């Protein structure tokens, strides 16, 4: 199946080609440096914004292209995977955080923030996880007290992607200590008194990604910065997690496709016992298996993308997509690295970076175990 004919239309392919050229010119030459720095420079966000690669779905009145079709987000994950760039988290900004603003924001909030999210002047992050609350979000300790014209926000968050670069962070905090699931989402801006960032966290992968801890001490968040209902943030997060999980699933299957491509090229060239590695039956069978698994996964993800476009994607289906794509990606990068032999363990080969970067895909945006919980709950098993 040629997805360029069966799944994409000309507009998506042109967008993908333009992004490919942009990444080749503006990102690829700097990837080593960014990985060493542990962060991408802010300017790259603005360059991406100028070219229309951020929030392509946003309304024209906010500077977007009004392209309300998740296939544009999907093709972004494919082009980023092709160059093995995981730190420049355009999907997090465009397909995870900004849809919160668009879905729950007031007209005034959208007017205030969306244009700069589209242009890349404002970089977004979302902060739910805490040192003692990851899978079990309801046990978060961050809290926000209603003080009339503002909320007083206290607490800390950990593992926050784009944590250093972010200008605007969607922060989840409890708004009642008595009632379960009573959480609000607060729009916290750089420069608000009491909002501080910790160091960039040292990770085994995603080296150019500025994952960080965030601290909030008596931050006065004005009422106009509440996103949605101050007591319904938990349900708002659940609603949007399907979006986020499909985006991670797209990244997962795109990463698997890219790893397979690099490996096919490698086994054709590399020789052992007088013949290319590709000539061994083990290599051919392994790659045939991986290709079959990837293509089946891709078909399901593409189906979910169409379902999302039609507003039909359920939380369970998004969980299945994330589980399938990220588990497949994990298996693919592991088996592909094996076919690279010792070279696969060397940082100069892309498969080594893909291997460590893929590992977190089964953890963030909800672990594989949590995905299985969500899926099994819908099966009326008990
Ligand atoms: C690089 C990176 C970037 C991240 N970016 C962000 C971000 O931008 N914003 C944000 O808010 N968070 C972010 N996270 C946090 C991420 O979403 C959490 O790490 C994840 O949800 C898991 O939570 P935890 O780490 O507390 O693990 P825990 O919840 O402590 O889980 C530990 C283990 O127990 C298992 N487990 C837990 N509950 C159950 C259960 N009910 N049944 C079976 N098994 C269970 C888990 O599956 C896991 O295997 C990021 C994490 C990383 C590593």
C-alpha cells in the first residue's frame, strides 16, 4: 500500500515536502549541538512558526491555516522521525497543548495566546506529573486556592517537556482537598512571581529536549487565566488525553518506520562471511516480520487519525493506538539495533539514538500498563 496515495492528499504531501526541506536546512545541521546543549534554541520555534509548521489547524484569525485535519500533525511526526529529532517537540506544542487552549479557552484567552503559539513566539508545555503523582494523577498535591480575583497556586511538577523553553504552561492543580477529581487547569506565564524552573533533567535519551522540574510558590494566577472550569480540569485532561495519545502513537509508528528504513539500507551494505548481512535468512525473516508489524500498526493508526478527524475517536481506541504503536516501536528499534551489531551501539548511528529515545514512549502520556487498564475497563470484564 502506498500511503502517499491511499492516506494522504496532495496538500499533506506538499506540507510534508516543505517541512522536510525546512528540517534539512534549519535542524539537521544543529542536531549534535542541541543534543549536547540539552535544549533547542527558541529561534527554531519562531522559524518553524514563520513557515506555518506550528498549529496548522488554528483558525485564520489567529494566523493559522485552518487546516483541521490531523494528517498534517501526523506528517510532522513522520518528518521529525526521518531525521531522528525528538527534542524539538512540535507535536507536544501543536497537537497536545494548543488543543487545550482551543477547546477550553475563552475567546479572550484564544485571542491573547493563539497567535503567538502559531508564530512560535510562545512555546507551550503541560504540567500534570508530580514527584508523587504520575499514573495516579488524582493524588497530586499542587493546589490552587480561590482568593477572589485570583487563585493562589502552590506545588511542584516534574518531568515537564519543554519545561525550560516554555513561555506558557498549562498547570494542573487541586482546587478542593475534600472532593475527588477536583482539579483546575491554570495558564501560568513566564515572569509570574513565584514561578521557577529547576535544572534541565539528565535523561538517557531525548537529549535535545529540555525536560525540567517546575516550582510554584504563592503564584497569583488571575481568574482570567483559568482554562475551562476550575473544578473540572480532571475531566478536561481525560478528554484531551485521547488527542495526546494519538499524537504519541503517530510518533511511535513513524519512529518504527524510520528505524526500519535505516536498517534495510545498512544490511544491504554491511558484509559478513563474504556476503551482505541482508542475505542471511535470519535478517530477511526478521525484517519481514518487522515490516508486517509496522504496516499493520500503521493501518490502525491511520484509521484512528480518520476517526479523530470525524470526532469519533474514543479514549479506549486512542489508548489502543498508543499501546500498539509504542510497543511496536520498542520492539522494532531493539531488533533493528541487533542487526547493526556493534555499530548499533555507537552514537554515530541513528539507530542507537532511536533506541534510547523510543524507551520513554511506553511511559509518558500514560504508561503501557495504564493503557491496558483503560482498554480492559471498556471490555466489561468484571
Ligand atoms: C521524558 C519525559 C517527559 C515527560 N513529559 C511530561 C510532560 O510534559 N508533562 C507531564 O505532566 N508529564 C510528563 N512526563 C511524565 C509521565 O507522563 C509520567 O512519568 C508517566 O505518566 C508515569 O508516571 P510515573 O513516572 O509517576 O510512574 P508511576 O505512576 O510511579 O508508575 C510506575 C510503574 O507502575 C505502573 N503502574 C502504576 N499504576 C498502575 C496500575 N494501576 N496498574 C498497573 N501498573 C501500574 C506503571 O505502569 C509503571 O510501570 C514525562 C516523563 C518523562 C520520562
